[in-house]
C-alpha cells in the first residue's frame, strides 16, 4: 500500500467493497465523499493521498459489543490505550468496554471516566457498558438512568462475568431500560449449576476428572430471560452463546417475535473441549469450550441469523493469572487482534457466509444493537469513513508476544490464520496503515 500520510483526504484505489468488485473510495472530512467513478472524478481526488488497495476488501469498521479493557483498576492486565490499539490493529472502529473493572462501572462517574479515556486515546470509539447491579453483586440495580443520561450515553448494560440470576431483578432491569431503548446483555450462567465447574460437562470432563459445566446452566437462563423479555416487551442480548441447545431456544424466541439478540465468540466458533486434555489454562474460558457438535451448531446459527453478531469477549490477563495450575487459572482469552481472521477461517473459508454477511455480523448488527448511529454504516457517499481494508489472501501465524494487547493469553498462539488488516480508518483518520499502527485520531472538536 505504501503510504505514510495520516491527515487530509485519501483516495482508496481499487478496493472491493464487501468483496463485490473494485471501486475507488474518496475519504474527505471524516466521511466517504464519493465511491466508484465519482471518486476519481471528484476535484478533491487530485490532491488526496492515494492508498493502493488492489486485491483488498473494504469493509465497514468492525464493532465489538463485548470486550474487557480492564481500566480502571486492572491496568496490570490491560488499559484503554493498549486495548484500543489492539482493536485498531484488528480492524475495529468501536469497542464496548465491559463493566467488571475496579471500581465497577455502575455509576455515571465511572462510565464517564472510561469514555474519557477512550476519547483521549483516539484509536477507536469506546462505549462503556454499565453494570446492571451495584458492584455486580446481583442485589440491587445500579444507576441505570444516570449512566444513560451521562456523557457516555450508555445503552448497553451487563454484569458480564456473573449472571443476573435473580429473576425479579432481571425483570426490573428490563423494565427500566425500556424507557430509553437500552438493552440488558446477560451472562447466562445459572450459578447453582456451575459451582466449582472447570470445563464442559461430558465424557472429556469425566476422563480428566474436572468438575463439569453443564449446557443446561446456560440454556435455562436464556429460556427464562427470553420469556421475561417477552413479558416486559424490552430488549435482551445474550452474551457468548456456546451450546446447540441455546441456539434452539433462540430460534424459538425469534420465531415468536421476542426482542432478543445474541452473540458468539470467535473461539467458540473454532475450538472444542478436546483442547482441555492438554491442561493448558489458555483454554480455560467462561463459558467453557464445548463439543464439536456445539461448534457446528453455532456456525450454522450465525450463518442463518439466529445468532446476530460476533463479540470477541476479549479478556486479557497478566501472565501469572494464566501460567499456573488449571484449577487456579483465570478464565478468559484475548481476541481483538485475531477475531477477523478466525471468523474468516471458520465462516468464510467454509462457505457458510460471504464478506457482505461478515460486514453484517461484525459491524452493522452490533452497531444497531448498541445504538451507535455513526458506526456499521454502508460504504456509501455521505457516510462516516469508518473503514477497514483486509487482505483476504494473506496468511499469518499468531504470536501473542507481538500483539498490542498486554494479554498474552491467546488460544490461537502458533496457529496459521487467513486474512490480515492492512488499514483502518476511524472517522476518516488512518489509525492503521500497511498493517502497522499509524496515529490516533485527535478529539479536537469532539465526536
């Protein structure tokens, strides 16, 4: 691509929007000024920096509805700065930061702090997720309205990491957020059924002697919550779906018009419980890696729209929290810098979806769920220039030591994956060029 400029107008020459065939894109003043023949003919094109994009696919910037940036309080694991650098390199232009920081993001003050850190960093749009309950304790609702009215304009609320297991509290949360069209993103895990659980319950857990994590612990909460959402008439989002049974419940709910959306992680689209036989804690995650049959069901559900989006559940940990015995190891995997490639491998290379579908599940749909008006937009004239250029033919080997995230706990370490992010434009500003970080976008003038 060979360009180093990071300011002014850009003429992206020869990219294939959504993989549909080459077309130039002119980027000016933070927006897509023209597409196709109109781009080259525009008077601004003659002075624009040319970005050669032959063979590259242009997509709307990716939007992650589920990431853990750890700040405030766990800066030894990740910061907003390092996490958003990783996001930009992964092709993201917006990331939702989960609430399980320290202090918990359960007040207007904390979500505004996270929002401000994101603006200051300038790599992507950081949208804080507010906690549903105070301190994630599941006892009383947090300041949902205050967080919604804050400068952070929170619209997604989740106790992710723990389940809102009390049905009365869950009902009240759904009722409360309905007033501003918010959404409750549930971590579906019945706590009584998973006490001491270490991995998926089944033949492998029996052989390994590890306490099993039954699929019904997830499925029972999803079944309860879709009925509550139907009763209240509010929006429910199901985090990190992992079982074939959960897929069937979601199909049932959607067929009845219940306002439910759902996500799947990249790792649940590719990895199975068989990896736990290594006892390598890098494969310890919540919900756990499941059976091959579950992986296939999740892929089919993502392809047919039963599962709406991919959410990374990016969960970096310090090395000491992962390099220990399985039982003591923290749960979670990094994902921002590998998500695009893993989804290409699991979904596009298998023929289940097209690049246009990819744009829907990684950009348009998560932006719609999170109510982000300027993200996930079509690559058309007049739209915000949140764009990622991808080389679909590239192959690369995952090396956690070379990643921007502070977390080294990637389950894909050593794996060769397809597809590489060549450039990321965030509101018209190139945060990534030639596959390397360029510069953050200034927030002067606000956005």
